[in-house]
C-alpha cells in the first residue's frame, strides 16, 4: 500500500552523509505531486541538514531558501560561510530544494529551446504573438521531459512540502530565512501555518499584492535606481574605467549600436550585443554590485579590441523551473499587443536607461500564452501572528525597496523593516550590520528599533582589468 500522505507522520526522510560534506546529512523524501490527490503520482524532494554546533544550546531548525525561483536551498544549507557563528551553533540549518528545482525532481527543458526565447521587448504585433507561441512550445517541451512535477510546481505546493518536512523532523515550530523569491515562500508558509513559525526573516522582499502594472513599474524604478547609483559611483571613484565621461551618453550610444546590430559583446566576440542583452548585463552587474568590472565591460564594448571567439559548451537539457513557478504564483495578464506596448512604455518612462527590469519583464512576457492558469495569484498578506524581521537594500536592483515597505505595512505592527542604506541584492550578505541584526533576532527574537538603518558598505574593486 502506498504511504498515506494525508497523515504527516507517514512521511519519512531517508538521511545519509552528504557527498559534499560528511558532517552534513542529505536526505530524500517522497510527497504527492498534487497534494489534493494524496494517492496519485509522487515526487522526490532532496534536503540537506547541518546539525547545530552546540547541541546543548540548540534552538531548533532554521530552514533556508535563497530564491530564484530556481536556486538550490540544499546548496545554501551546505554553505558554511553564510551565517554567523552563533546561528551555526544554535540551529540545525536545513535546506529543501523546492519541487522542480535543483535535486528535487527538477523541471528539465531542451537547452536549444530555452536559448531560443524571443526578446521580451516586443516591437510589434508579430513579435508579441511570437512570445505566446514560444511559451506554449516551451511548456509542452518541459512538461514532456519533467513528469508530474511540472504542473504542480507553484509555491503553494512548496509550502505543503515544507510542512511535511517540519512534521518529519519532529519540530513543533521552525525558523525560516528566505531571500528574494524565498521571501514569498516564507510569507505564504507563515500565512498558512502561523502557529508553526518561531522566527521569520524576509530578506529582499517580494510583494505578492502587486498587479501587473505595479509589478513592472516598481521593478523598473528599482533597476533604474541601480543604474543611477552606478553613475554616481563612477563620478566619485578614481578607479572607475569610465571616470570623467558622460556615462548616460556612452550608454545611449551603446544602446543605439545595439539596436542597429553593430555592437559586439566584448566578453564573447564576435557575438552581437542587442539592447536586451545590454540591459540584462547591467542588471546582473548591479546585484553585488560589480561596478568596477561593469565599467570595464562598457568601456570595452564602446572601444572594442579584436579578440578570438570563445567556444560554448553544448548541453542537451537544462534545468528551467522559472516560468513553471512564476506563472502559477502570479497573475500577470497583458491582453493583446496594445496593452503590452502600453506597459512597456510606462516602464520605460520610469526607467529611461534600463527600460524595464529584465527579471520582471522576463516573468511577465514568459507567462503570456502560458497554458495553465495561476493557482496562487496575488493578494495582500495577512497580519503577522508574531515578530517578523524584513531587511532590504535601499538600492536593490531586483526587489524594490518600496516592496519591502509595502509588505511590512501589510504584516502589521509585529513586523519590523531594517533598511540597508547601500546597494545590491540580498542584504544579509552585504553588511555585517544587517547580518548581526538578523542573527540577534534569530537567536533571541530581538527586533531592531523602528526606523533603524545600516550604513552602506563600499563595493570592493574586484574583477578589474
């Protein structure tokens, strides 16, 4: 008889030493592909657990998720350099790769099809129609290669999986640290299981109440803000490769060449660099931020030197869970091309250099024509049952600071927002002030005072030359 997944204590985790770290344990457990059909097909989840260093002072389990959607929580749990010493001593750190991600029944798609995604900056009806056609072909390909997990990859089911893990671990309550998209997992878990959360840290916060126009508009502003901060940095740092130049004029010229098809990727010549690839390169550089190396990148693109072409490895299949998760968690309707064009133009007015957030626009364009409706669409998050700590960089390119303020207000008086007055995505890893406050909250449930900020930390000049 198959296990009765309706009874949490029937789910077991099979543990063994992790290949990457024998002091850690790696485990697998089976859960229903569709939690509403407990006797239907099941899928396998993979977890990692690093036991607390001081068992006599152990506070419980700290479950972690680094976001994406598509990043591995197993890898984050095995990272011995991420959390502070006191957190390492007092918590079992557990990472569960969400269903469809990493080692947990990954969603697989044909590499050449993933690489063939049309540019989201559709300029006419034909290009917009191509987005929907492509999304339907991609969904069919991924579904055929991935099995039952594909149609049940949304965060609502991830939350059910987390609760099954909690029960299997024998923990009355969990602690949770979620970064970026992981913050949405934390919000939905706390909403559905408020009595099972001891401490909740939301780092770089997703606002799951944003409709499509706000979703694109606020993220466009965040991306543009990071571009503006890059320009300000270059004006004051003598090591900026573009110091003394009008960076907005340089950017405008590069975008003009990119649109004309005459701009070459300086890191992969003679491949052309189109406007979408150029703004995506900027967006990626703003995550750390990698201002020094990005300034060199722009300089070399502006004044190219002849270099040999680099070979690219060919891979037949690739993990690609992003649209399967996003399009189930978010309702991002755009109607026809006129509405899509209006949304693009509105975003570009808020982000004159960046035009849009590449991440947000990838999500919106990737859900056009998607065959399945969202199952956990946006809605305001309810008031928090206990103290919640939110942290966000003021100049975060991906999760807008205004989102963190909005979610803090939705969670109510039990929630506290700690602002990192610097740059980059995922504040914990950018500032000792932030990480110290998070560690104190996790260990002692002590929230920082209202309106407390952490000072900015200047980026280090790595990757230069």
